């Protein structure tokens, strides 16, 4: 069992502090010890803006607030944030952040000017606008969206890392194959008549790829 003398310990650097609390002492005792410790060391934290973390004891939100109030009452320190040491929560934050960064990345894009002839293959980390044709036998892969300002007759693979909100747009949509995330659509057997050519968008909905004329109502439904 910890003695009262080391029931509260403060570790710190210029960015933040870790308050180590004994799991064995009564919480009311710890509150008094926290007040004494920070009062004694207040000159070290004068006007400091710090992050804080707690170790050694699981605190409820209410207990955490009480400790923070005591620290602020006994020092001139401003606590900017509380860092949680919960590894599962940290992992959830990491995955969420990475997903949001990927979505943000997919909303930015690159431009490529030129004709992609049979056998050519291009891969992009972000969305891409191709100014030119993608011929039969050519392939374009993007982690984001693919926009072809020309004819798409080859293969287009959007959302290559699994982003189901990705889409493919072409002024002349006659692809050999379109893939969005894990879903695949192939071109119809019958050739498209010249007169029926129009700008179309391919998007994923309920696990199926739909190819429709690009108009205002479709644009409003696009999920970026």
C-alpha cells in the first residue's frame, strides 16, 4: 500500500504534466494532496499552458473535473486539454482521423492531360481529372474520384482503397469496365449509338454501380 507521501506524484515537461494518483488512497485524501502538491510547485507552472494526463487510478468524469478545478485553484496554470491513456479509445481516434484524412485527400485532385492508349496504366493517390481520352485497353486507378473530359473506353477503378463514395464521370461513357471500391460493372454488349452519347456518372449505391446522365439533381446527391 502506498504511503500518503507518495500517493500523488507529478511528472512533467514543458508541454504537459502527468499526475500519478495512488489507487489505494481515498479520493478525498487525494484531493487534499493534489492541492498541497500543486500549491508547493505553483511557481514552476506560472502562466503555463499545459496538457494533463492522469495515471495510476481510473477517474470518473466528475472526479477528473474536481481534480482539474483544484489544480486551477492552486496554480496560475491553464490546462488546455486532458490526454486520455485509454489505448482502445486512442486506436479509435487514430482510425477515425485516418479515415477523415483519406476523405479530405480524396476531395483534392490532380490533372492529367493526354490520351491514354491501349496498355497504358495510371495510378493516383488522389482524385484525378483526365483531359483526354482513355482508350480501350488503358487503365486508370484512383483512391478518389475519376473524371474524364473525353471518352472513357478503357477501365476505370475509383475508390481503390475502399471509399464507396467515389465516382467516375466521363463526357463519353463507354468503359470496358468500371470498378468502385469492391463493386464491378462491365460495359453492355450492344455498342452505344453516337446520338446517345452524353456526360454520365457512375456511382455506387447499395452495392450496385449505376451509370446515369450527369445533371443537377444527380450532382446534389453526390456524397463527397
